[in-house]
């Protein structure tokens, strides 16, 4: 098996994270926002795994499991909150959510 | 291959276990007994759980050790924060009970979520590994997201819950990236290290300064994540919205609890683990502190909603605590602890008054609703006056002593100009606290209330206790400061 240099993985993770950040900043649908946040978390997971390989210890791979579990819990709570609003408003657009300002 | 199972002693997280067990029991009991008219046993059980956790936290007082393979620290600092958090939890449960009964929205889940949130916050105080900090952060955040949206009939409450949730998970992603970079820089995420493995600093010293850039970048990201939780500027955008939309008791709990939990993790991370790198993180944190004090105080001036006003005040207070953190000496740490404990009790008292006054549906929270309050309900107005004066830092209240201690610590380290910024912004802040007082004492009431909401016995008790603590700690601050100082004595151990 050919050895892919770890820098490539880090570059990919950086790209994923950046796409996630930009997505959160420009998109307006709450569920899509949430998907971009998940993308950021997965980019971090990739960073963990890459560093685990570079450092030659297993800690980073273990950390990924923690992140996965927490992300799953976050989805449960997050989708419930978004659903609650979407039911009342028939839209998940965050620009409609503006009772609160300043 | 023989499997080496590490020794597990759960005493290190006994308070958290007590809380989680009680919370689960409470949910089961609520489900079994079903809808009853008076569910007094729910807050009673929650109080017992919080009392147990105080007991376990006191048991651990005086020891300094790492438990669970170096994952949690058991020391005076953790015990102090845990006991304080349990007290906040008790006040919240009692206040929440009255509030929920009034709103006819009592659910067992409320108490369960408060207990889970307190457990998560406690874990923040004891966390000795960044991944435990992350788990604790998410545990209490997820509980808070739901608590903020607990007024299900209110669109406002749901909106604030969604905003808090989206921005919260956004900031968590940055925090996590910070952990990943720390791991990449030094190959470990442990704050202390020791016989069970390398820590961040020891690995850093061993490898030399090759990865210092990555570590500093990571530090910045960690500060973003935790700064979000303590409502530091520029990561404060969620604060006024979440504070306004949340049920008033929950708002008080958020202000008191997530602040002390976030700062507990920041203090351990910056003032202990990264102390050798203090010259690198100080400029960044000083910038955040100054911005936080100025923006919090200035924007509070234009608020017309009491809950938003208190939200900006809580932002400004985060800035004041930062001065103690920046000092990074024993006095700074103990001063910050004292500040967070007294601020928490005062702000819970203030939100208790707001919760009583807000009336049905928690809606009467603008300054107009407070006109002539003193002539209508003198005791409540008097209590609120006391809390606001304490938040403003007027002598003879605990807020004055707290400010004195953190600014003193900053001056001791030569950051006298930071203390000056703190005092100037305190003066600006005093303006908007006084604005509320003027409205309460010197303006006429506009309309008569259609129905007058009475303060329940529990709310009255909470307000009384908080007022008593505010005065007593303003006059006899010695004992609590003593305890806070002893809490920092074994702080660095590990």
C-alpha cells in the first residue's frame, strides 16, 4: 500500500472545515446549517485520526468515538428543537426567526 | 494477551453520579406516578440529590489527586465550584417549581434537566483532560438548550432555544478543533499528566518549542469555545436572545451556572496547565476582557427589557472575572472564584424577582412594567434594588468586595490599567442599574394589573436567601474568601 503523506489528510480536513464554516455563515435553512456544523465536526475527526497516525499513539482514534457519540446526541436535541419551530411556522428558515433582536 | 484493567475509583465523580442517578430516578418516578395535581415530590427529590452531591463534594475537600486514569482532578478548586453549583441548582429548582406551577407547565423533565446540567457543570470543574472538558461542556449545554425552550407555548422561547443551539454547536466545533490541534502539537490532551501518561505541558517541554505555533493557535480556539459559554465578547451574540427567551428561572441558572463552569475550565486550562505560556495567551485574553467589559456595559445602557439588560450586565461581569484570570496568581484565582460565587447568588436573586414580576406567560419584563414598583410591591422592589446595587458594585454588598478582589489581583501583577478599564466600565454599568431604580421609585405606574401574581413561598424563600447572602457577604466576606483561597492552595497539585 502506498503511503499517503499526512499533510494531504490535513489539507482535506481544513477544506472540509472551511466549507462548513462558510456554509454556516451563508446558508439560511436551519437544517442545512446544522448539516454544515456536522461537517465541521467530521473535519475535526479527520484531524484527530491523522494526528493519531503521525504521533503513533491511539489516543486520537479514541477521541473520535467520543466526538461521534456527542454529535449523535446533539442531532437528537437539535432536530427536536428545529422541528418544534418548523411545525409552528411551516418553515425552517432562520431569517424568519426574528422576534428577538438587539 | 492479558488484559490490564485499570483500577476505577468512582469517588472522584461521586457528586456527578449522585446527580445523574437522582435525575434518572426522578424521571422514572414521574413517569410511574403520572399526572397528579400536586407533584411536590419532584422538587423534593431533586433537592435531596443536590444535597447528596454537596455532601460528596465536601467529603473530597482537602484531598488532591487525579482519578480515573488522570481524567478528573479531585481538589479543593473542584470541590469549591461543585458546592457552589449545587447551591445554584437548589435555588433554581425551588424557583422553577413556583414558576412552573404558576405557568401550569410543571414537568418532571425540568428537574431532571437541571440536575443533568448541574452534573455537567460540575464535571467541567474537575476535568483534567480536554476530552472530559468537551464531554462536560456538551452535557450541560444540551440540557440548557432544552431548558431554554421549555416554555413550549411561547414562540420567543423556541426561537431563543434554536439560536442558542445553532450558535452553541458552531462554537463547539471550534473548541473541538482546538483540542485536535493541542493533540497534534503535543500528542496528549491531558492537562496534568503524571504516572498515567504525558500531559500537555510535560510533552511540550520534552519536545521543545517546535510546535509552539500550533499550540498557540489551539489555545485561541479553546478560548473561543469556552469564551462562548461564559458570554465573552465577541462570542456573546447568543446571550441577550437566549436570556430573553428562556423562562426566568432558567435564565438565572444559565447566568450563574454556565459562567462559573466555563470559567472553572478556563482557570484550570490557562492559569495552571498553560501557565508557562502565559505571555502568549495573555494579550489575546486581555483583548477579549477589555472588549467584554466595554461592549457589555455600553450596550446594556440602551436596553428596554429587564432580562436583556441583565444579559448585557452578565456579559460585562464576565469581563470583570477575566481580570482575575489574567492576573493568574493565587489571589486572581481565589478572587475569580469568590466573584463567580457571589455574582451567581445575586443574579439568581435578581431573576427570581423578575420571575415573580413577569406575571402569567412570563411576559411583563420591560422597564415600563417596573414603573412605580416600589409603591406597589415595596419588598420585591427593595430586594431587586439590593441585587442591582450589588451587581453595580456598591459598598456593603458582595459585588463590591468581589470587584475589589479581582481588580486587586490584577494590580498586584502590574495590570493596573486593566483595573482602571474595569472601574470605568463599572461606572458606566452603574448608570443602567440606576436607570432601573429610577423607574421603580420615581415614576408613576401606568395601568393597574388585571391580575396580581403572588410570590409563592419558595420564590420568596429564594429571594430572601439571596438577599441575605448578598448583604452578609458584603459585610463578612472573610470566611468565604478564606475558603476560596484554601481552594486555590491545592489547585496546582497533580
